[in-house]
């Protein structure tokens, strides 16, 4: 059983930055990609960014050039650096190990205009 704990959410003005962290209870992304998803009120959960074994990354078009996903060398923590935030980035952000049932509890990000 793997536990994922997100942190770093909060309230920020448009144009600001936040850094989210996802700490796992064991070594992760040795095999499965890691990803950040978000869910805005009244909308479906959507993929924001993913990082694959070897360091390849993938981003939703809406966040390309503004968000950066990375992992530390211990393979236990995954980060999401969010810059130039927009009100439409508001939502609950979840950490997920792809192709598994493991999700974090989510962290709220609110961007005010």
C-alpha cells in the first residue's frame, strides 16, 4: 500500500506562483509514471502534468510553459511548480501513480483575479 500526501496549496493572486509537493510512503516512479491532476468545481478531473521514468514530461496544453513537474533523486517526492497562475487554474490538485488506484487526498489551489 502506497500513501501519497500533497502539500503546498493555498490562495494566490493571478500571476503568482505556488509549488506543490507529493510525498510518497515508498519509492515511486521506478516503473509507473507520476502525475498531477486537478478538479475544478463542477468539472471533471483532468490531467495537468506527468513525469515518466527517465525524466520525460507531458503537460496539458493549458499549462504548458507555466507549470513544471519534477521529482527528487530519492524517487519519493514529486513536485509541481506553478507560475503565472490564472483564475482558471483554481481547483483541487491530486497526485496520482498512473495505472494504479493510488491517489493523494488533494490540496486546494485558489487563484484570485
